């Protein structure tokens, strides 16, 4: 298409609002209306120098050499459509999105992120609305068509999962000015993560998966590691979000070791709290039953049974729920539809199309875009086209392998990359040219990437394998430093590994995290095992997370409670893993400390069953170790979980044991806590006299050590006792006194619970 503008181009995307509804309503009359609508659009665009790139149904895609003209054309098209005399029973309104960029021009049109962005901007709007990107707005700000203004709509996340985009609405005479909120990713609840790299192609697969999801309530994307299952599932979810008013929820199971905790992982994402006396799966079912939501279960392969059970149970109870899973194999559940994820589309090296046509192949585009991120001057040219095609072919279009190879263009030419990959694979195949299974191809690419690292990079990379569910820079420094690596070097090493696509960066609300994709992590773990560093590295991991948990425990009851609870939840996989290692290694003092330090978090964040199970395990298995002060804390935490679940006999036994140990070691604060718990057991068993005595003892012990929050807790307990005995004025006075103290320390959870109790008392 030689007449399309090249270089910097402004795209106008339009589509007809409610076209399906119109078609149903109008039947045979639709065609004539559509034709008329198109005629008006075309005329307005042509008049301003726009070139049509594509028309599909009611959608139109036009390219303009100048941003100013694109905006003027959009305004004039909206005005004529609004003025036009349509039949009385129809409303014809177009949404429009405009964005400027430097796309790659190919034989059939344009490719690149900017094209998709323009389409996504259009989709976020409403009929009659024109939306502009920041880039376009910057270009025309000082050169607006006469009578046209811009309204700043703020930042919005579009359905491409990229960083939020600043959007503007065109304001002009004859156009409506007020619209409902944008149809952006923020319109429905979700936790789909921001993607820092561009998404390529997969249009056919996305349509096919959307179709499957209409017919099946469980669809599993299957394929080898690195084949793009996760990325595709996220993209599909973003795309389909409008169909799920209660949102799309991504649950990454990669780091989870214990299949029985799949419901926990889902509940944590949905922020569903465990309720005492009810199975978590049942509570989840209750929550999802009335909702229309999409659940993404990512990385199910190592927990197939656990995921299958959860899917089966939830789908049976929740008619509006759909599940999209990713796994190396299916979940083997009735009604499941499998979708094998194909590799990216590839050119045939034997019949190579001209370089400008190579952009139609996804593998080539992925290579070109990733290469350009590390080496901005990189372009597919007549000279390198054949060799890039050869690389794609060698790597079988496996996305992760393509990313690893593309990262090397900073130091190697495409020819060098191709020839080194060849050597690598000749080793793997023993010289034969037969195609390798995909996991071996990926393995080869990982080997090659790994071998290119300098020694300290190799070491750091191997050690990063011990993390589960990602890590912060500080954690990486603690775990990687030592034996050849200085703490201060870790940041640089990490940056190198990110550049080589061996480590992924994630931007979260409050901090930056890093992660190894699952196949990469498994590869790193194998290398770590080879050099015999697993135990030492795990020990550093445990040490870091123990310190984190103990430090956080203090903060969980203070002003930054919410922040720290969220941080703990983010690190939950790492914390679980650390605890599992200490238990497996019989490191009882660490295990007791860690489990006790986690107890408050488990309790506050509703991980009651898991917390109780883990504490009971640590306590029973460490019974032989003589660690009285640590054991006292563990027993107290276990007693507290038993009480949460109203298991009073068990709570009493554990709390009494813990009280004895605290008394022996002279820990007054611990004593106070155990006494209060025993008081609560007595109160629930209606032994009010005993309860009063125990609570009073607890109160004076807390006062003795000047523990403000403890005094508040003991006072509140006395208030609850007074309430149970119908002494309401005393109850209210106690609650008020404790409320003041909780406010002093800033413990929001306790403040709200105390207010609730005050409310009950006032009734
Ligand atoms: N269509 C795509 N466009 C861009 N990048 C992709 C695409 N598919 C996969 N990738 C990238 O390739 C890598 C591996 O993909 P991923 O979805 O994690 O694979 P899997 O889940 O099958 O192991 C990731 O870095 C991902 O971002
Ligand atoms: Mg994955």
C-alpha cells in the first residue's frame, strides 16, 4: 500500500456504538444505515488527507500525516453524524480514538504498539466521544482546529495492560460534552498486572479463546514453559473484562508448594476472609455464587489436583463464574476445554518474503521489538532479515527463547546470535538437524544465555532461584551477597540480568519487584543445586524473611498496619517457603520464631486454618527441642488460633502451657497475654467469675510493663465480660477507655472492632 503515510503518523480509530444491538433491531435495514454512516466518515476523513488503512464491519482505521487534520476530521465526522437525519428509531453514534506514533509500515498496513494503543483508546470511549492520547494532545495543543478544545480526563489503564495513559476528550460545538466514566480497565475491578513490555499479535488465539469461554466455563491454556500462556491469558482477561462486572482476578500459583492451599491463594486475591467454622472453599463459593467474574489460575502444572478440585467445586456452585487456567497439562476436570497455545507465527526461511513483509510474523516482531528496547537503533533491514528469520526458526517461535536471544543484540550482531545458537543446538542434538521438543529448545536458549553471563552474574542468578513469588532489591541483596558478591554489587548484577531477560521487573503500587519466570527459575534452581549452594542460599533467604517477619510483627498493630499487612501478603509465598525449609531442616528455634512472628499476620488477614495447622505442626515436631521462651510464644499463638475457631478445650490447654512457660522465664508481657486468653476461654464457657479474675490479672500485668495496647486489650476484654453479664454502663466505659488507647497506638483493626462492640452495647 504505497500511498500510506510513513514516519510519524496519527491514527484515527472509529467504531459504531452498539452495532450488534442495531443489527438485531434493524435487521435488513442495517446494511443501508451502515453504508450511510461509512460514507459520512469517509468523506470527512478524505477531506482532511486521511488514508484508510482498514475497514472491518462498522470499524474504520484511518492514518493521517498530521495530527491536526486527524482531530479536525474526527470533529467534522462527529458533527455530520450528529446532524444527519437518521430514521427515527435509530441512534447512530461513533466512538473515536486518536493516537500518534511511529509504527512499522508493512505491505498490508501498519504494525506496532501504537496501532493497538489507538484502537484501545477508541474502545475506552462512548458513542459521540473523541479521545486523544497524550502524544497527540502534545502535538496539537498549540494548533487546535478553530472552535475545538481539550478536556483533561486524567490517567486511565487501557486494556493493553500497559502503564496508565493520560487521555483527553475533544470538546467542540455540536458534540455532547458529558459522558459516563471511560470504559477503561478501571471500569471493573481486577488485579491484572501492568506489563512493562509490549504485547504482540495473537489476535486469532484471543478470538478463539473468547469463543471457547462462551461455551465452556473452564478453559485451560496448555503448552510448554515460556510459550506465552500467562501473557495470553492476561490479555484475554483484559479484553473480556466488560463481560465480567465483578472483575477478572489473576492468581499466580507458581510459588505455591502445597496444593491444599489453592483456595487460600484464591481467597487472598479476592480478599475473602476465612470464617471460623466454615471451610474456606465454601466461603469462597458463597462469595462468588452471586457474582459474574473471571478467575485466572496461572501456573497450575504442579498443583493439577488441587486446582481441579477448586475449579470443579466453584464452577458447580457459581453460575456466573468462568475460569481460565494455564498449565503444562490439562486439569482433567469434566467440562474443561483445552487450548494448546501455539508458538508465535514464523516465516519459512526457505521462502522468505521481502523484509517489509516480515512484520506480519509474530516471532519476528517480538524479536525486533525486544531488540529495539535494549538497542534502540535496531531495525529489520534487507541485510538482516534472513538471519532474523533463521533465529526465529531456530528458536521455534517460543516467546521466552526469542526474548533471551533478542536481549543479546547489545553485544552481538544477528549473524553472531544465529551462528552461536546453531552451535548450541548442535551440541544438544548431537549434530542432527532434527527439530527438538519445545522444552529442549527453551533449555538450549537458557543454557546459551546463562553461559554468556560473567561469573558474579551467574552466581547471583542461581541464588535468585530460592525466591518464591518475586522479591525486592533489598531481599536480593541479602540473599545474593556473600561468597564472591558484595551487597553493593547486587543492584548492578540485577540490572544486567534484567537486560538479558533472565529477570523480569514488575512495578507495583508501592515498590518495584523482580521475578524470574517459572521456566527460568527452574533452570536457575538446577544450576544452584549443581554448585552445591542450595542450603547456604536458603539459609540466607530464611534469615532475611525471619527478620522481615519479626520486624513487621511490631508494625502490624500500629499506624502503618494496612501497608504492612499488604507487604506481608505480597511476601506470603516467600514466608511460607522459608517456614517449610526450616521445618524440613529441623531448625526448630528458627521455625518457632518464624511461625510465632507470622501468627499475628495470619490472624489479622484471615489465614486462620493455615496458621493453626502450621503452628500445630511446628509445635508437635519441635516438642523434643528444649526452647522454653520460644515455645511459650508458639503455644500462645496456637492457643489463640484454637480460640478463633472456638475450640475452647484446646485453647485452654495450650494457653495454660504457655502461661507456665512464660512464668518460668519471667516474661510478664507474655503472661499477660496468656492470662487474657484464658479469661476469654472462661468467659465463653460462662465461668464469669474465673474470667473476671484472669482479666484483672492480665490488666495489671500489662500495666506493670506499661504496654499501652495490652492495657487496651485487657480493658476491652473486661468490657466484653461486663456486656455478657448485662452490666452495660461498665461495658461502655471499658470500651471507651480501650478505644482511646487503641487510637493512641493507631491500631485500626482494634479500633474498628472496639467501635463495633460499643455499638452493640448502645443497642
Ligand atoms: N504475544 C506476546 N507478546 C509479547 N510478549 C510475549 C507474548 N507471549 C509471551 N511473551 C513473553 O514471553 C515470555 C514468556 O511468556 P509467558 O506467558 O510467561 O509463558 P508461559 O506462561 O507459557 O511460561 C514472557 O516474558 C512474556 O512476556
Ligand atoms: Mg506462565
